[in-house]
């Protein structure tokens, strides 16, 4: 069996969109090095100052180096009929595969990751980075963060791993049915095997057990696998740091969405961007002007004594009022959407009946406004939403009180007759915010509710 031990340097830290600046390949028969191929590569794009500082490879150094298409034949030949080996193999393999695909060439090789092999054969290490492992094992790295220096160190590491293996670990990793070669370096295959094909929330954790990402899914296992096999830079970075994945079943997508939102705000994970910000609350209110026309407006919640509806930012207020105004044929000038002298623009497109131009009676307009406002009362009511539970004997119950999300709980079938007033004692109170409001409203728009 032959191994092609590979290391590359690139123009950036991610696998997607970055080009190779240096490549080193050592062909090894399990006992000794057979041949070597090392070269700088002209990426035909700029190397960032940060990457040059890390690797020492500058734009001047690669300007006269061969371009990738000029060395592609050597890359294919040196890795042909070999096991492709690298430290965090998916990074090196995917970058090379992408470069070859751009040239119209396919690249398929069996893979081995020396991080995953090290975790199996040398357990208990504080870190499995190449630098930390080499320090622990007494391997001297010459020219760290250069392709040849890191590849040489990986060769010595591979030789030590081969000596430690009884034949079972390498064979199991190379088994076609095993995911060992394609999983992130720190993640055990057992973790993936134990994930359910059910709705819930999942937690990506680093090797210090810190939650670095929270997600929700109708099918947890399939959603997690989509993260693991994504080629996006953010996903690759997330998965490289992931050492464990835990989950919590919810029974339904609605509860999964609500729990995900709560957990992101509670844990503030490194790789979650959405739903982290806490926003200033706003509210809708009304007043009557000197002409007797009812205006609908919005302001910060602390400046409104009795808001008719709670919202969470000015954009939400405007979006709601735009849809509300159009649905009930109200005048945008009196819904805080147009601040202009004279009549509104909507009159010309027949969505305003002309109260702003004295073309409609004020009393008739106000009747329509009051009727429209009555529809908002439904959003401010108290009700429960029943959804599927985590088992067939269980139901999930989401409580909305006076239009505000309170939380959720799970009940068994014989508890179905609980009065709505008692659900407050059963739930753990959760924060109502713009994200939970958005989740519940979208659900109400789509779902056939049992209220």
C-alpha cells in the first residue's frame, strides 16, 4: 500500500475560494519515502498580508512560480494509486479537488486524516494540532507553515501511527462504508451514528465542551450531515473545531424554532450570527388629529402607555403597517408611512379611498380604521398552540398570553384537559422578543391551529 502525504499552503484560511500557493507531496510505501514533489505555485491572485505573515510566502515569491494548471499532471500522477494522507485531510483534499475541477479533471482518492488517526491511536493528548503533536512526540518540524516542512512532519507522524496500529484502525478508516475519512478531524463517528432522524435542536461543541453553534432541524441527523459535507468556508471552519454534537428533541418544527432562538440568546455561540442582538422594543399606538382622523403610528415602547401591538424595531413597524395599510385600504399618510403635504401617493393607485384629499368622509374612514384595528386584537389574545410531542403519548403546548410568547411545555394525553390558566405553572418562562414573535406569527399564518 502506498501513501501520498500532502500539505498545501493557500491564499486564505478557508477551503473555498482560496488558491494554492505551495504544495508538497511525499510518496511513501509504509516503510520509506519513495519520491517527493514540492513547488511554489502562482495562485494568479493576491496573498493577504496576514497569510504571508503566517507562511512567509509573499506575492513576489510566487510571481514566477508555475501556475496550477502547469503542475496539475504531477499532482495527479504523484497521488495516483495512493492513499491521500494529510493533517486535517478534508481541507487539503478539497482545495486540490476544486483546483482540478476548474481544469475539467476529476479527483477521487481514498483518504486518511492523521488528526483522526492520532485521536484513535494516541488518545489523551491536550491538542491534536500538528505543532502540538510533534512537540509531544518529539518530531522536529523544519519550516513550520511551509508545505514541505509540514508534509515531512506528517510523514514521520504517519510512520509512528503505522507502528502503533495492529492493522485494525487503518483498515476501519479505509473501509468504504465508514465515514471516518470524511468526518471532521475531532469528531467521533459514534457521535454521528447516535444522532436521530427527528425534529429538535442540536449543539456543536469544541474540545473544551463549549457550545460553538446551535441549530434546529426537522431531521437532526440529515441537517448535521449537511453541515459536515458543506464546502463553505464558515462550515469548514465550524466543523474543524467541532469535537462533539449533542441534541434535544422537540417533536415539532415550531418548538425547535423557539428553543433554538432561546438557546442562541442564552449561549451566544461563536458561529451563530442571527438572533444574537437584543433589540429596542417598539409599539403601535393611535391618536386623533384636529380633523378627527384616526392616525396609526409607532414609537419606542417606553414612550407608549397602552400599545395596541408590540414590535421590535422600526423596520418591523413599517413592514407591518405597509401590509396592514394595503390589506384594509387605509391611507399611508395616516399610518406613518408618508410624511408629505397634500394627498398621499396611494390615491393614484386606488389603494387609498381619498380621505387625505377630502374625497372620503372622515367618519367612514374611521369606521374602517377601527374595524382594521379589531383584527390586531386577535394577535393580542391569550391562547395555546398544540403540536406533536417527542413521543406518541405526548403533546407540545406553546402558550401565548396577551399576544406575548410565554414558553412551551410537554404534556401527556391524560393532561389534555388542563385549563389554559394553569399552563403558566407548567412552563418555564421564556423571553418574548422579535424572533419569537416572528416565529409564532409565521406559524399562525400557515398552520391549521387547534386553539
